[in-house]
């Protein structure tokens, strides 16, 4: 079962060398996956969050964002 949680953005993700800082980037089959630890941005939050975007361009976008 997948939960859908509304997201709100209060600020921006810092960049380091043009890449998102504190955010992991990877490509899966037709999906771009961004992951982060909420504590990186808010000291009172824990866990791990992953956001998946369906796109045929996942490998290209991940490479542009510095996937390793």
C-alpha cells in the first residue's frame, strides 16, 4: 500500500557544486528517485523520505543532478 502525503516546501534545497546537498539521487526503471533525511533540514524530524517521479528520462535527469 502506498500512502500519499501532501507536500509543502518551506525554503529551498541548498546546492553544492550545482547538485542538491543532502539529497540522494538515483534512477530506477523509468523512475527518478530523490531521497533525504528530514533531520538534515529540520532538527526535530527523523526517518528517511524518498520521492519517486515516473519518467522515461530518469537516467538522464539523474546524471544531470549528479547521481553516483
